[in-house]
């Protein structure tokens, strides 16, 4: 195995550790995780990963933290069919960062967990997490988080007789016709769902 492939394997182990513990481990713990004989080897690994843009030192230089590339995942260049099967063997992959894909304006975007099934026919399920952009002009057809009766709700924005209404995507729920001015908290711009727990 080449040194580059070995570092990719080490990076994978660091990512798994970070996912479980939310921190980069100490030199001693890295040596244990990687099977290194010394802490010096751990230091050299982090220096190589820093040069590649995966980790960086904190501003006060007392710890290592992940940088943007640390959270990249491979994005296979071929699409997967939802119908007939198709091989993806031999296709390349480029770095993919979920945050870059979902979010264009980080300072205006919040992540909100979904509770309930009023949007299930639109493919939005209980437990999903939606990305919602604040201060974005909402148009009919957008999925919006609106403030109704002192509570938040996720619905499709629509118009009826020149007024905005909120459409559920589940026939068991009624259309919401606000009596006063409708307040929009933000527009849904993406969704994250985890299937395996």
C-alpha cells in the first residue's frame, strides 16, 4: 500500500473517531488508533494531513481541529438509476461536501428537524432535517416554514383568490388560510435524511 493510500486509511479512522467523540484525539490516542510505535509518528501524520488541508491548528496553537476538507465525502461521477441496475464500478469520484451542496448562504441558514407527517406526500418525513434559508423571498410553490397561531409549520406556499395559503401534502390535514398577514420564517432549500441508525 502506498503512503498516500495509508494516509487515506488513517484519515478514515480519524473521521470515525471524530464522528463518535467530536474532537481530534491526542498524539498518544492517535498512536493507539493507528498502531504507531511513537507519538512522533502521530505528529507527522497530522502535519501531512494539515498540508493536504484536512486539519489545522487552533488559533492559540494548543490543539488540532478539522478543516473544511475533513468533512468531504467522495461523490461518484456516475448517477445511480432508481429503476434498472447499472454498474458504477470504475467510475471516478470527486470530493463532495454536503454543506456546500445544500447551503448557499450559511449566515442566513438554519437546520430544523421535522416533526409530523403533514408533508409526507412531498417526500418530507418525520425525523428529516431541513435546511431553511431566512430572509429569502418566498414564492408560490416554495416549501416554507411559516408562523401560524404562535407556532411554526412547514407547508407549501400557494395562492388562493390573491391571498397566500399553506398547503399540506397529506390529505388528512386541512389547508391553512391565515386570517391576517402570513409571516414566513424561511424557505426550505434542502433536506437531510438518515436511513440507518
